[in-house]
């Protein structure tokens, strides 16, 4: 089975990828090709003989290969044997590093998203942050694999990142490297609604999702009104897991298709009967850190009108990277196809536009002046359902309380109660459930 999925993480993988057998590449012939290869050989020999410092043949060849691949697009690159092993480790859900998914943009590192509960997330790094220096050394001039290698290191060792955010002044943040264990699915119950957070698409995601939904069903019973699937800051992962997650909510129809340069190499992935939520309302949360495999899920559920997509526009990565092992060496990551949503949309550079745009915000309680109400007016009519003045309070009733205004610091973590996008999603689920119940009656 082809495996496709993630942008570079610190000890990382590509956004959407497939493992192809060695030797599946095709070469072109012709005199012009051989002339160009002779040019390469001439430059190689001149550098080898005359460069001011001694450079090994392995260094020159690897640099030449990586330069050729990285010049194609931001996601094609060469993986030496060590990087290839690291990539295989991450897809199993555990690796060492800082916990940020990154790509390259204009010569600097661009953060696609921090991974939940990692050093990068705790330090407050955000999607679209640009890392310009590593321990004071400029990133400009490094390839993505070289930059990622510099960010790796022994567990508990520190690294200083210089970060540029928007139009603000650059700032420095020190991160302590750690073993990153990705729990790709987390869940909880928000009153009568199931909340499922998918942080990435690893080998455990499909199983974790179905287990989480089953636990929520057991906890809520007949009170369950629907589900919120949170894909915010999810940088992607394995394509087969994105297909499986989409399939969990769909009974039929296409989930995603891929189109390569050759028409006969395209693929279509279709849903099988069965909806793990039994048709309950769904709201999917996305933002600018939702990329690749996350966009496959959001696009499939949106096109089939199975879910309401809420939040902000997604990252916009609609290409497939194939991982092609190179016998005796590492592997090459090569962009080999684009993927399309069921309606035929390519989201490359465009992203998924939510059905309802809700910007990220923190909910704050606003103090209001005491205002006069009907009950304060002299001689107003008494409500017949209310106890007369001076009556004993109802047993178990609680006096009104005041809630302090939560910390609105943009640097602090957002609790579920302060998460504006999440609260809007929960309100929408309750509204849909109420409408459906009235329509049934």
C-alpha cells in the first residue's frame, strides 16, 4: 500500500508521501542529456581537484543531488541514510527534537505548526513564524535537511531560535530538546458533545479515533448531540490515515484523488459503508496550521456536506511526495502528484475555505454596570410562577456568583472555555441537534 503524508518536522517526515520501490525511476536518453552529464562531471572534477579545502566525493554528490531536488519545489529533497531512518521513526509516532513541523520559504525556516505538548508548543511558537537564526547562525544558505539536522541534538540540550513573527521585531526563544511522543488523538466530553483532537496522522490515528469516539458514546449515552473534530495546527501525515479518518464519517463516495504527470498513474480513494458517529452532526475546526492530510479530511467532509467546516483558511498544500529508497544510501523525496477533493478542487496554494469563518480569539467576560430590569420597577406585575417575596429559597439552589475575568495574555494557553472557535463549534452542534429534534417532531 502506498503511504503518503507530512512537511519536515524536527526529526521529521514530509507532508504527504509514498514509499516507492527502488528502480522505479525512469531516465531519459539523448545526446543533450549526455552533454549535460559531461558538464556535471567536469565541474565535479574541478571542485574535487582545486577547491580551497578538501571535500569528499560523498559530500559533493549528496550536495549535488539535494540541490537538484530542492530546486524543484519546497518539499522535494534528498534524505541521507540517517535522515531516512529518522523519518521512518516519526511516522510510528515517536522521535526526538523540538516538536515543530517546518518547511522552507525564501531561504528561512517556516513553521507549519507546533505539535501539542512539545517544547515548541510550550514556548509559544505559532504557524507561519519564520526562524532566521539557530544559535546565532543564519539559516539563509542552509538546505532544509541541514537546518533540521542543526535543530536536532541530545535530549535536554538547549538551542536558541531567532524568530520573526509577522511585521514585528525578531525575538529569541530558547528551547530544550526532548523526546517527542505523539499521541495523535485526544478526546474529552464537553457537556453533551464529543470533542476529538487529531494532532497528526500517524500509524495509530485511525485506531485512536475510533476508540475515542467509542469512549465518548459510552460516557454520554443517549445525551450525545454530536462531535467536534479539531484539526487546527495539524500538519498532516500519512495519506492512508487521512483516508481512513474521512471514511469513518462517510458512507459512500470519493474521499480524495491523486493525479500524476501520467494520466494512468492517478488514484482514487472511496469510502466504504459505515459511519462511526451514526450520523450525528459534525463540526471540523481548521486554521492556517492545518495542512496536507488535514486538508484531505476537511475537503472530503465539506464536499460531501457531512460536516460544517469552521475556523480560518487552511495551509494549502495539495501535493504528494513519494519517498523513493536508494539502495545502499538513503532516499529521495520527490513531488510526484497533486491531490484533489471529491468535487475536483485542487487546494494547492489555496487551502480549504471554511464554511463559517471564525478568527481565533480568547473569550473574556466584560464587566457591565448594574441595569434596571422590569422586576426593579415599582408596582410591576409579579410572575405567578415565582415564589412571593420572603419565601424560603428552593433547596439546593446556589446564590449567584461572579466569575473573575480570565487572563487575556496572548502568550498564555487558551482553556476550552476561552477558546472562541471551539465554543462557536459547540454552539453550532447544539443548534443543529435542536433543529433536527424539532424537525423530527
